[in-house]
C-alpha cells in the first residue's frame, strides 16, 4: 500500500451534506426531503423528444457552446422575461449543470490573491470553487430570519482585491428573493468599480410573492449596468424536473463569455447532445411550461405547510425555491446537524441543516432551523407530515 500523502487543497471540506443525508435516508428508510430533487417524472413529451433524438443520430459531440436551437430558445426566453438581449453565438453557453457553470465562471476570472464576496448562508459549492482557484471567500451575512442583504455591510467588504460578488436569488436555502430595489442598490454600489457579478438564478421560475410584482424574478440581466459585468446562471434540471440530466446554462457579455468558454472547453468540453436537442424542442413547443411553474410549486409548498399544521415545527416564510425552512426549537436544543441526523433516524424524515450553508459560523451557534424540499408528490408529503406531526 502506498504511503503517499497528498496535501489537501480543501482541508476543511468533507463529503457534501446532500450526499450524507441522502445516504442516511436510504440506509434508514427515511422519507428523503433533504436533497433538492423531485420524486415525480418530467413531462412525457420531453422524454419522447429524448427518444426521438437518440434514434435520429444526435449521439456524438455537440458543439462547444451548446446546440444552436437550445441557445436560441434560451435567448428568446431571457428576452421575453427580462428584456435582455444576448447574442446566441457569443453570449450563451450550455453547461453540464449550474454547478459547472458557477465553477467555470470562477475558474475563468479568479486569480490567487483575489477576494470573492459571498452572501451567507450560501450554496455549498461557491467557497470551494473559489479556494480551488486561489481566491479567498469573504462572507456578507444574511441575518436570520429574514435573510436580507445588508448593503452597508457589503460596501464595507469591498476592497481593491475584490474580483467578484456571488449572489443567489431566489435564495437556497431560505426561499427569499432580491427585490428591484436591491438590484438597483447593487448596481449603484458597483458602478465605480470593475467588480464582476456571478448570479445564481436556478430557481427563477419558483417565486410566490404577492402584490404588484407577484411572481416576478428580478434577474441581474434586467439592469444594463449589472448585465455588462455579470455571469447569469440557470438550470434546466430545476425547471423541467430533470436534475439528473445535469444541464444548465450561462449568459454573459461577449468579453466575459470568451474567457468563460476558454475554461469551459477544458473543464467539460461539451454537454449531453440528445438531451440538449430535446430541451430545445420542448421549450419551443411548450413555452408556457415554465410560466406555469410558480403555481405548480406554490401548491406543493402549501401542501407541505398544511401537513405541518398542528406540529411543533414552526414554519418560516417561503417566497421562492422548492425549499421550506422549519424552526425546531420547540422540539430540541440540539445543533441543527445533530437534529437533522436525529430526525432522519428517529422520525424517519431526512432534512438539511442550514449550518451546512454557513461555513463561517459555529454550527452550535446557528438558529435551530432545518430545510425540507417540497418538490414531492402528495403521497410523499402526506407521509412525511404524519411522521413530523408526531414529534
């Protein structure tokens, strides 16, 4: 056996919490509301188009930037929803999921010594991607329970070393959204700088806000001043219930996309060809699918909340995504990771501890909050509710 020891470039990183909790759910027979994936099938029309393109010969490499018809469909959607124009030849790239797009944008831009500001709690892939490319994550706090950006804090964190700001709206795990006023303040704050923006918008079609702007997603792409400095990332997996396909996309102005593609070609080169073709067909034939998604997932959210009525779990506000935060302080004083393990083993429902998204805070000091995924069938939510109401 070799005695070689490789110094770790990520010494504080272990197996991702999503893998840990899904494995524990499988081992214990728990209902898995931890990892963010649906337990229902995608549209049969989409699957039919995959079969069609498998037999039609789309089984070799696609072009580097992605199938042209899919890039055209992406550009059309973004123009229709956000009033933003992206050139399909030079400013739209199909990626192997949103996580790859995020990593590639960071790899293309971040150099040793650069700082990248993250809003925390943050999706757990951001900081390791920065560290692997020699950068330093700098954390702006999103305070519990409203998880709103603090622009005075953000301004104080900006420095000559700041290369990029990573934002996530709608926010995983908290289900909050940035407003038009938030985006305008970010635009104003960054105007005198050359700081880049990486905007993770994978839950763009899952917003349940009320009022005059009900359901409106405030994409970075809406504001010309932000758009010219931004990589905007989204996910077909989230939108079309096909997380296992790992297909997403990135939008960026020409100069930024040129650097993105230099890295992209050596990180993944190209993306699954027949599924790209199928998505292009489906988007063209059923453009209303994404428009109907907010109502679909709001019904899922409300079904879970109905099941939790009468339980000792306190349901926190959820304005977006397919995740619901729950305060369990009336049930246990355990730190959230320990509680999530206990909940899986003893109650038979797997959840994600919010401290997994908050690497700079002692987990013992984090709020007593866990995250559940409600992208599930009625039967799954009913069964989970029955178990949780017993606590």
